[in-house]
């Protein structure tokens, strides 16, 4: 099984001087399972980033998904992966978990910053897309045993102005890159490792609930 490394870089500044910063990044490792209702992936911060202590949580929107494990796994593959095959050497499938590709609402992102070990110094909340790439090792267009055990993880992030502490009044955008690995494959329990960048700004007005496309348009 291939080793996984995800670089999560977030445009947040985990220092008292955050108001003067353009971005913050962190690295994270955590776990979750798409068979859970809802799927929640959560973990802590790895060394090397600006946020060095704290936690992150991504909650996948699963409204309307089957709860039976067999039917749920088939639904996820047939809805999000199977339509998005890219031939190549090797080929790959890419699943897009966002409102442009069938989700009822965007996935929720929550970040807790405890850098310095003095307790919570700030929190951030927002929404994010999740994109997972599965490699077709033999390029036959068929998901074979072992091909879904690990792969790439990416996504876009929008921080909505609902932060606290040093992130109060800030909003912004970002993205993340990393990998996933199914533990005891083919079981569905996964480890995510990633890095996330966030570009933060002072917000002059709150961001209202709207479509993913509408939110993205605010930052373009």
C-alpha cells in the first residue's frame, strides 16, 4: 500500500499579529468513514505549519444517501466516481463532492487553533469541496481490487466570517492538497493527510447562505 502524505495549507495567521498577515497554513492528519452518517473526518495539526496545535474537522454533506452500507458504497461510486473517468497511463477516476456535482449543501469545515499550548486562541468556520482521485493502475476502465485503497485528495475552501479569537471578523479562500488511505483495505475507514492554504481578509459584511457558485463569485 502506498504511503500517503497530505499538505494542508490554510490562509490563516495563528499569531497575535494575524491582522497583518495575508495567509496561514497548516498540515493535518485525521480519520473518518464515508459509511458514517454523516461522514466526519477530523484530526490534529502536524508539525511544520503556522498552526501547530489544534484540530480540524470536515463534515461531508450526505443528504439523501442510502444508509445500508452496500447500497451506500454503490451510490457513492456510481454518483461521484464512475461518471468522471479520465483515460491515461494510468487512467483515473475523480469524485467531486460539492453542490455542482450533486450535494445538497457544501461540506462544513471547522478549525480550532491552540498554537502555543495556552488553550484556544481562535476558531474558524467555513465550507469546502472535497475531490478524491482513484488511480486505475492497469488503465482498463474497471475498478479492480486494491485500486481504491489509496489516492489523492484535494479541495477548495471558503472561510465565512464566523471566526472567534484572533480570527474574529476574518474571511477568505484557500485550497488543500494531500492523500487518503483506506485502513485494512477494502474496509472504508480512511486516514487523510493534507496541507491547507487560506488567504484571509477583514470582512466588511457577513457572508449570507447561498450557492457554492455564489460564494465563490464573491472572491473572484
